[in-house]
C-alpha cells in the first residue's frame, strides 16, 4: 500500500514556474514507477509525465515536453514535477500516481493516486 500526498500547486502568471512534490509513504516506494497526470474542469484526466523506479527513464506528453521535468529522490520517498514556461492551458488539478507494474501512459496503468494539487495559470 502506498499513500501519496501532492503539494506545491498554486496560482502563477503565464511564463512562470512551479515545482510540484509528491511525498509517498511505504518502504516499497523505490520499486514503483511514478507518474503525474492532470485534469481540467470538463476534461478527462490526461498523462503528463512518468519516471521509472530508478529515475533513469522518463516520459512526457508532447504538450509539456521541453517545459516540464519529472524526477525522483528515492531516499526522500518523493517525486517532483518541475514546470516551466507555464501557460493558461496548463491550468488543472495535478495528480501523482504510483504503479507496481512498471507504469505507463494511461491512468489504468497506475495503482495508487493522491488527492491532487491545483495549478492555476493566469494570462
């Protein structure tokens, strides 16, 4: 069982940056692939980024490639999402997710979810 708690969201102007954190409980954290998803009002939850258990492999949605960076610190049981050059289209609730089967690009690939943190980008 893994519990995930996101933090770091907030209101930022277009062009600004935020760093989201996801703190995990459970000694098995370092064996989980981790992902970030987001959901805007009236839209489906969409994949943002993922990272394998070691941190050596990362994956990004085309819409955030080159602007967002996912990373993890297994010693701190934490995964991060550095978001730069934010646009109003990035406004959404951001969710952290954990997978014990290697992760993937879809929500069904993940087993545990946090409650999310709101990111709002003003124009």
